[in-house]
C-alpha cells in the first residue's frame, strides 16, 4: 500500500505520524520510497530524499525544489537524537510500539515488536518543513500463517477425497 508522508504534518517533532499496517513481532516488512522523491526541512540547503540530509544534493531542474539546475539544495546536517533514537535529519523513520526504525528510501526487515507501523519525517521542528514523499509499505506474510493455510488446504483436499469413497 502507498502512503504520503508530509515533512510538516508528519514530523517527528510537532506533527502526527502516518499509521500504516499492523505487524506482529518478528513479522517481515518492506518500505520503499523513490530516490527522486524529495521533501524539505526548510530553506536551502535542506532538501533530501527519505535517506535524509546526508550530503550535498544539487537541483536537477525537474525535482521538487524548483531551484535552478546545479543549485545546492541539500547538505549533511548530521544526526538528530530524540527519545533515545538517532537518525539523519530529514530521514524517513518508522515506529512500531516504542521502537524506532530508520527506513530511508529502502528497508527490508522485521518488526521489533507488535503494533502499527507509523511513518514520520525525522526533524527537530516542523514549522518550516515542506513537501511529502510517497512510501510503499508491504508486510511479508508470516511463514507460520502460510504453513497453517497450506495445512488447512491439505486437510480439505484429504477430507474431500475421503468423503468420495
């Protein structure tokens, strides 16, 4: 499923996270956001993709910044630390229960605890943030659930064969 995460409205500090899917503890899931999808922590040079403000980023002329080609629109701002968690400013961060996860542009992993995956823009304030990114979120079915379903199908097939006799 796709979710739009807004840098201002869904900021970790001053915003409300986007609720996505429910996961069980240990359940695998993935998130993906385009490398070209940009959001901003304010005036230049604070544009980034979901990986956050990690280094120099220059305008392409077709990106969300609207700046002229070659203009420096993003640069490294270091990590932001909050609630015992550290991630680059401007990064896509997830939270399940009390556990934070750095998601960035591409993540594949497991839920550290059961709960709803919440998505947010990692920042110390939201007042001048702009734009949004679109994030694709997918849960990987539990192996146990798949095995249980297969056993149920096998039982139905067996019952059907038995009842034909």
